[in-house]
């Protein structure tokens, strides 16, 4: 499974003529291609090689080293030979619903450390309650699927922003993989900053 959230700054056409959509499609397709080879390579190595491959596709016409060039958050999950490997880059989350202990929430801790200062709205809400998020999210996914989770997030964002007509972020993606064979969860892989 590969989940990407493309990111870029509007108005940077002089840096990259291709844009975020082009970059995200190429990166996602190339990642899936490399994962499908099932050669056992480390997910971090796969991501690094794929980023290099996509950068090479437009290095001759675009400034791929500029901090405002197209980029993407990445969540990769691979189930193979009784093992679940994953890699998370930036603000993607992986929630594993474990039969003996409830959900295990995984994210790129570098992003989580920066985000802690923004979690004030959860102050006073008891951890582990549906209002605090993850167990309730898994229940919603099982009952109504990803679209209902996104719909509820949008309503909460609109309330926080001042009403239903307030502008809210445009990105919203949930990948829900159910009924996977029980497997050993691999060690987290945090790629080095590139």
C-alpha cells in the first residue's frame, strides 16, 4: 500500500513546470512498481531510489533541489511472509487495530514533535475515549468506511474555522485495509531527510 499527499507552494511554476500532481503520480506509480517486485529491499532504500528516479525525470528542466519544488508525504505498508513493514514520512499516520490491546498509532515522530504544540483542543479530553480519536476512528471505518471519517473531519474543521462556509484544507485521504492476515509488525523506518 502506498499513500501520498502531494505538497507544493502555489506560484512556483518557475521552479518546476510539472507541478505537484505530476510529481505525486510519478512517485506513487514508481513506488508501487518497486514494491511489486517483492525483492525484499528495505522500504527506506526503495523510497530513496524512487525519489531519485522521479527527480531525474525532470532535473534537466526543473530546480528539483529547491525547497519549494513538488514533494509529498509518504505512507508505505508491505505485508509479506508473515511480516508487516511500514515507512512513514511527514504527517501520515498508520493505525493498526490489534486484537489484543487496541489500536497502535504510528507516525513520523519528527512531525509529531512539531505538532504537539498544536494539540491544545484535546486538553481536558480523556485519552482512550472516542472523543480523543483513534479507537473511535477505527469504529467509524469499520461501520461506515473512509468517506464518513473524512465527512466528520470536514464538519469539525468547519466548526473550528467559523462555520460551514469557512475555507478548510483540501487534502483528505484515508486508506483502510481490513482483514489482513495476522503478521509480525516490522520496525519503523524513518528515512533520512533529503
